[in-house]
């Protein structure tokens, strides 16, 4: 039981981190960025490549996160900015982000090949100790801690800084924000940087945690991330974190009690029920917008 | 001459079949797009159709036409209780809910031992021939073409352009949207049934999220404004890998990544520069030429 809670929290913290970035962009732009999972995957590969060149993981992680953030800015320039202002921009944005995801996956496939790559042995300490009647590794604890710290930092950034206020103003109404002197393009670039950096952090941690990196590793996380942001309420950051942990715990208990093959079915059935019964999710406040 | 044609036919028979099947799948996404709804449940519907048809021919010994009929009706029947709640959702929420539906179908099959779970069903009799596939495409195109300019067609256009306004005008928007979802489900189901009897096998992982993304890409690249756009897109993107296989050694990139890369770039280019798909290319070129002439 204690072991399962630890495993669930650890899995949940990765889902939460991934979903935070996903939901941030949705909150600001009303656009689902389906390339988020591809950024997650590429960041993991970049960290792997850096470690392969002898850079310690404590330095490789922030560098890969920085790379992911910059990739997010480029993504916004190429695939989202030109579509802004088009009538169907939320559907066309979804499709152009899919296009970018395909391109990113092709790049990873060409450079690293389709097989699973692994971090070299000893990249992270293998120390384990017991806690609440379960075994936990230092890595698992570090991952949970990184997720919590990043969530608190993001909350502070959005709530208390000038940039955060600008981002929230743009989310509310880009037009009004522009009239009030907010540099809308800069605020959107910044949200993409933060969103993709968080996605990249989740990718590196996921790669370390399961020690398995492949060009299609983002696929299942992408769909689960959707379940998490829907459950938490689209655009709600505390909701994404809560739902991320809830999904992690649920999956671990489903695997323990029903068997591994039911794990994914439960998250999608849950996603589906939430959308039908309570579309705004756990903490979502805005009603579904009419076009 | 005839021999060469026969050779060509033998070589490209499976590609031609895939063009037809992919056209049906692209049309199944197009049906809901034509009233402005992005529903991505088609992979799930195709899976239901494929399994229904395969089980009927293999385990019940049903004749193929009957199995295909079931492959159309069963997903259509599932689409009604699915559509009633989810069609209230708009934009990306509808897309997400239907992606969830597709995954539930896929994972349900993975966990269903009677149909061999993730391994799928193999050695399905080959009963689908090219003429059947293209007859199905022709029937679908004829039906969708007839909608244009009809009362139905105008209602769908009104819903696509402005749903609240259409409702105010007395158009029963939910009924129209539901009808298109059901029609799309039937098309996807037929495509699934044909595919199962064309490639001799079905497996749940062939009907994942990636598959429905492919269908959407066919429809968008071809052009989702006219009913024959998705067929053009499906044909173009199904032939593309055949061409790329020849080209890949010349540019020094593996065929797999090259195909993905080109698919992604084509989709991006279409979304950015040709929002109405490649079928709108002639018109777009004409516009550009006129603009240049006006400037001169």
C-alpha cells in the first residue's frame, strides 16, 4: 500500500509536470499544442546526448530544459503565430502543431533510430531507502521534489510577476491586453517558452525514471496529458497538478488490482466520463465558450 | 502493352487498395468537418467495423456483403449514443472526447481475449477486391456530392459558419451534426471491414490515435471545403511514400524518417499557405497571377 502510494505520487508528478505546460498554453491561447509530447521526447534525447558527451546529469537536465523552451518559442513562431487571427485558428493550430510533432519525430528517428535508447549506467545514483513501508529510490524522491518546486515557481511567476500578469491579461483578452500596452507577442512567446521547458523537464525525468527513450515515447503521455488537463479543467494549473497526481495514483492502483492491461483504459474512460458529465473538469471555472 | 499494364496493376494493387480505403477513412472525418465539427473517433469506428466484419465472415460464416453491411451499421449504431452527449462539446473538447472514445475502443479490444487481444485476428479470407473498394468510394462521393446545393447541404454550411445563428434560424443543429457523425461512423466501419478482408488481418494497434491523425491529415491536405478534397489528399499521401522510397537513397535519409518528415512539412505548408487544401491550388495560383497583373 505504502509502496503503491509512493509509486503513484512519482508517476503523478511526471504527468503533472507534463500537463502544466500543456494547460498553460491552452489557457493563454485556447489552442491545444499537440507538439508538446514531441518536445518532451526531444528534450529527453538531448539530455541523453549531453550525458553521452560526459556532461553530468545535474547540468544536462537544465540544458535540455533550456533547449526545450527555445524549441517551444520556435514552434510558436512557425506553427501558431501565422495562424493567429484566422477564424478557425483553434482547429488549424491543432493541425499545424501535429505537423510540427511529425517533423520532430522524424528528426529524432533519423538521428537516434527507432529503438529504445538508455542512459548509461550510473548516470543517477541508485540509492534506495525505505519509507512508509515501501522502497523508494533517491531518483524517485528527486523527481517528486523537482515537480513540486517547478509547480511552486510557476505559480509564483504567474501570480506575482509582471510577466505573469501580462500572460494572464493575454489569456483574458488579447485585444484588451494590447490596448493596455502589453506586448502580446512577447507574452505568448514567454508562455510557450515556459510551457515547453516544463514539458522538456517532464521528458528528461521520464527518461531517467523509466530509463527508456524512443521517438514515440511521447505518444501515450500525450493522450494521458489530455486526460489530465480535461480532468483538472482546461487552463487550470492547480487542477492539472491535482489531476496529474490523481491519474498517477489511480493507474498504480489499477495495475495492482486489475492488471497492467487495464491501466490505460481506465484513464481514457475517466476522460470520457468527465467530458460528458462535467466538461469543465475539477477546477475549471470558465463555461464552455460559444464560438 | 497489356502485359505491362497487368504487371503494373499487380505491383500497385495493394497501393491502389489503400488509396481507396484511406479515401473512405478521410471522408469519414470529412463528414463531421463539413459542419464545422472536429470529431476524431473514426479509428474507433473503423476498428468496430473491421472486427465485426472479420468475426462474421470467419466465425459465423456470413457472406461478405452481409458482413460489410454489419460493418457499416454497428459503428453507426454506436455513434448515436456517443454523439448525443459529446456533440454538445465544441471545438477541441469534441476532438478530445472522441479521441478518448477511440482509445477506449482500442484498449477494449486489446483486453478482449475472444479476439486474441493485442495480437489481433490473422488469416482473414481475402474477400475485398479493388472494384468493391472503389465502388464504396464512388457511392460515398455520390452521396456527399448530392448534398451540395440541397437543403441539407445549406444547413450543414450554416452550422459550419455560425452554429448559434443556424440554431436561431430553426435548423435542428444537433440532429444534423449527429447525422453526419453517424454517416462518418458508417463510412469508417465499411473501410475497416474492407481493410480486414483486403490485408487478411486486423490488430487493435492499427486503430490508434496515429491512425485517426492520418485520416485528418488526408482530409486537410486534400481540402476539407469540397467533398472530393479528402479523396485527393488520401491518394496523394498514399502515393507519396512510394515515390519517396525511390528518392530516399538520393538524399541519404532513411525512407521511414523521410516519409514522416515530408508528411509533416506537407501538412504544415498546406495549413499555412493553402488552408483549403491542394484542391484549391489552381484557384490560389490564379488569384496570385491576377494580383501580380493588377500590380503591374
